[in-house]
C-alpha cells in the first residue's frame, strides 16, 4: 500500500470511507495492462472534505447495464505530482490511462495549471506551440487521447522556479451572449 494512493477492496471494504457526495468529476479512458484490447471509461470524482480523488471504473453487467466500481482513492490530490501519482496508482490496479498526461508526446508546461489545478502541457506532435492560440495549444493532463497517443512517462521535468500561472477557461458561447445583452 502506498502513502500516495489507496486501492479499494470491496470484499473487506478497505479504502472505502463514508463521505460527502460530489457532482464534480471528469471522465478518462483506461486500458487494461494485461490485455491492451480491453478498455473502459473511468470517472475521477473530486471531493473537498477531505480533499481526495476517487477513481471509479465503468463495468458492464448482465443485460448491458453499466455499473461504476470504485478502484482507488488519492488523498490530497492537488499539486504538480498528481499526474504521476495517478499513473502509478492505476498501474498498481492493473490499468493504464489513455490521456494526454500519459502520452510520450505530451510535454508539461512550467507551472501552468488549469482552473481545476491540474497540470497542463502541449503536444510535441502538433508543431510549435506558437502556431496556436494559447487556449488551444495547452492541454490538461486528463485530456482524452488522440490517434497519435503513445505510452510514455509524460513527465519530462520543467523548471520549477517559475511562478504558477493559471490559465483561464475559454468562455462558452452562452456566456459571451449573456455578456453582450
């Protein structure tokens, strides 16, 4: 058992704790390590009290119904090391994340975070970052994989001395229209 994550054991209920419900989650695609043909969707549920991230894997049950099964919990998930902690925890549970943060082409940006406080980076397969507007060139480590995805560490070290830069989310069309009225 690691200090940075906890695997769920539904037989003994270890790792399962009563807590508050959350409506804040993100979806990522996972691939089974022992059989690369098997993929599944997972939800990352974000909790505030106590701060944690719970990963649930989607499973198909009899009749085609979908059931979400808790897989692991990462206490205090904030910070730049979340991506590596998530990859390590998923690997311990037998899964690999199919997202930008686990791709060999994804290069983290120095101290740039999304509004959810997740690390951001740019894909070196898309050409120079200067060719794109900043909001289109920057991807969260949880952005869904593309056709060019290749397994990799996705963790090339960047300069840690620069101040943290938060990138504002792109305004939605409905928000822009309400501002114009």
